[in-house]
């Protein structure tokens, strides 16, 4: 057995472990961002109009006049990237 093999293993094993830990952290971070993006999209498109309706009903019971609720428009900035990646160029 060559004399430099234990030294090489002493260097390669910690680097390999750090690489695996970093890749797991990166995957978890990307997945968390996807979950947050889906949550914000769901709240903006599904729940916010219902919240405005409930607030308007409560305001009417109290005799408060409210302006019209702002329009809810959710802009998905990643949609363009997804469309481009789906296209097939002929």
C-alpha cells in the first residue's frame, strides 16, 4: 500500500462529507423556496378575494363604507422561463 493513501483519504473524506451536506442543504433550500412560492400564489389567487368579501360584510354590519377592493393580480416571474424551456425549436 502506498504511503500517501492515508493522507489522501484524510483529505478526501471530509471534503466528500462537506459536499454531501452542502448538496442536501441546497436541495432543501430550493424545495423550501418552491413551497413558499406555491403558498403565496395560493393565498393571492384563492384566499384573498374571500378575505376581502368577509371584511366588506363586517364593514357593512358596522356601517362603514369601503372603497372597492384592489384587484388581485399575481405575477409569476418564473412562468416565462418555464415556457421557454418547454418550447421545441424546429
